[in-house]
C-alpha cells in the first residue's frame, strides 16, 4: 500500500516536502528522469527512483494501470506507442 507522508522515513518526507518548493521542483523536473533511467536499468525494469520515492509498490502500479485501461479504453494503445518510456502513475487522495 502507498505510504502516507507521516508514515515515511525522513528522506522520503524531505523529498516530498521539498518538491512543493518551486526551485527544487524545477531541479527535480530536470534531473529525476535521468536518475529514473539509471535505477530502471540497474533493477532490470522492476522500479524507478520516482516510484521508490512515491511509495507505490509494483503490484499497486499494475492495479492502477489496469484501472486506467478500464477508464480509458485507448490506454493500452497509448502505452504501446509510448514505449520504451514508462508511464508515470500517481495516486491522489482526498484529505
């Protein structure tokens, strides 16, 4: 299950908190995809750095991808066209 902010470790809390700051978010936007690519290769496609930071597990990601296909029937085609890029998955929660 996705970790709540309060339940994460210091590093993940810091990254999530800092991402809300404009200069830091610009830095992340320009650098994280490079780190993601490296982590994705090193883990043989099992995870990315952004996925690790977000706390979304692989089974949870797969469930969200299936749900996306139910909501948008063209999603599978979109994923195929986007290959080899990995589609980002975000989980939004009500407060």
